[in-house]
């Protein structure tokens, strides 16, 4: 018997090893499914929100009075937005500037009519339309004493719009911060949602975390038991780039910072977006809206375009709807004076093409712009010398890029890229100029001596 056991032992070990291998493979496969990036699970949430690409009409109705901040909403804006390829418009509104301070906190009727007009023009274009309470600064500083007024505002708004199409969404409050802590905000959210549901049982309601709608504060947000909630966050990373030169920020970040799309720059953005979708997956795949993102006009346009395109496309990959900040003011993608889109920013938001740019300290690079994936971009320097500098080579080329001649390359377009033109000092030219100067100086001295000697004679 012992001999039989000994003879069977290798087969038992072999079967055990096979079993363990299969078990490991199965369990590993299950782990892989669990470890899939959270955004792969958000497709249903995207369809549920109905939104994909939107834009804010900012600096208008959230000003103390419309027009005070340079923007008055024109009827044609919504047609222009729709025809450009957007499906959503977010309209920030400062209701607190148009309502009574004391009970019953009545909203001014004329202001309601103006908001009605704007909302209707948006809905006429079949745009999902978001209205919110914006710049209610008093509640950020004193939540307790403004709680009743906040709820009264939403009771009036929800009653007023109860018969409007379901494509009108309500956003409770823009960027809660300050004394409006997680605990106080969560209580206010619950009460506000219950108030709205009295008259709007199925309308989409958008809520965001504290800390100015920060991704990092999502962990403190409590979601009401409701099937029609969308969670929003705002995205301005890195702040030192997106808000450089912003007059309303103190201290204002220095102007001049670029965003080149380096791996480190991209990772910072991806880490935060992944944090948002992982949180959403942990909360029943709740729909996400990046309600604001943009870079201020004092940043250079190439950097703004690169950053905007990268953030928009990466949000879309993760099933995050977005609304760019904003239409026609300091961050604006549209130029209201010229009556036209700033086409590079519009392309960054809407186009599937890739953006190829060249960083160069001297001369001018020709051929930068928008290209279809799989095509080639011909990049050429207009000159090979510039003062005491001479063009040397292009930096940042990939394996499929081709050098054509001393000043030209063809870039294979598989993503947005930044190519750098590298210049070197032309020491021969410097030496020649120096030599000319020395000779000229020597001739001048000799001439002077000869002239003095001639006068002496």
C-alpha cells in the first residue's frame, strides 16, 4: 500500500498543481474584472444624464445685474452653440440679487420673466438647459441664517418651472465653500431635494461637493436616495496655469506658465479624473458632470488649446459629461465682437482632430495646426538662421516621424503633440562680427594717429 501511494504521489502533485493553476487563473480573471478602470462601468450613467458636451454662458445672469460684467445674453447665442455641436448649456444665475432679504423671500417677477426668456430660447434649440443658484456668497459665510431663504428660492424656482420639459435641469448651488461645511451642506442638500420633489418628482437635480466643487471633497458628499441625481465637480488643474493673471484671485498666479502636455502634466490630470470616476463607481455609477473647466485668456493660446483638448477628451473617455467655462467672456471660446468662434478653442472642445504645435524661440514654424489621426503634418522652419542663432534640429520626434531636409519634418499624427525647434549659437558668425569690429577699431585708431601726426608736421 505504501508502495502504491509512493507511485501515485507524482500524479497527485501534478493534479494539485494543475488545479491551483486553473484556480489562480479564474480568480485572477475575476480580479481583473473588478480592477477594470471605473469609467468602463459608467456608460449607463452617461446615457442616464443625457449630457455629453456643454458650455456655460457665464458673466451674464450671475452678475449682480445682467450686462455689468460685459455679457448680455443674445437670443442667437443658443443657435450658435447648438450648430457648433454642443448639446448642453449651463446658465449660472444670481437669484439672491433679485429676491427679498426677508420672508417670504419673493423673487422679482421681471427677473423671472428674463430667465424664462433665456431658458425658452435654449430649450427651443433642443439643448439640455441647466439653471443654478450662483454666487450666493451670503450662505457660504452664514449658512444657518440663510438656510430658509435658500430653500424658499428653490421652492419658488421649482414651482415656477414645474411644467417645463424634463430637459431643464436644476443645479442646487455653485461651488459651496467657507462655513458651508460638509455636514451643513449635506443637510441643506437633503432639504432642497425634498422641496424640489414636491413639484418636480422626476426632474434631474445636480449637486456638487464643498471646497468649490472640488474632486477631493467628493468623499464628504452624501447623496439623497433619488434616481435622478447627477453629481458635478469643477476642474481647473493646475490652478497656477488655468488662472494665471486672473484679477479676481489673490494673489494672482504669475502670467507665463505654459502647458505642454508632458507625461507629468497629463498624469496630474488623469489622477484627479480617475479619482472622480472611482468615487462614482462606488456610489452606484452615479452620473458625473464636469460643470466647469477652462483656462483664462492670459495664458498663451497654444497651451490653452492643448490643455482644453486633453481634459475634454479624457473626461469623455471616462463617461464624464462636461460644460466648458465659458462662452464669450474671459475664458471665452466665442468672440462676441467679431461674431465668430475662436476656432482653435472650439476645435479643442468639439473636433476629433489632433493639435500639432511647435515651440520655437526664434524664427517661425509653418504647418502647425489640426490634423486627422493617421495623417502626416509637414512642419517647416521659415528660416534656418536668426541673428547669432542657427536652427539645429527638431526635438520630440517619434519613430514614425520623418526628417525631410535640414528645416523640415513630417510628423505622424496619432495624438496631439508638441515639437520643439532647437537652436544653437553660431560661433562662426560671432567670431566674424568680432573680427570685423576689431579690424574697424584698429583702422580707426591708425587713422587717428596718422591724422594727428599729419597735423603735427
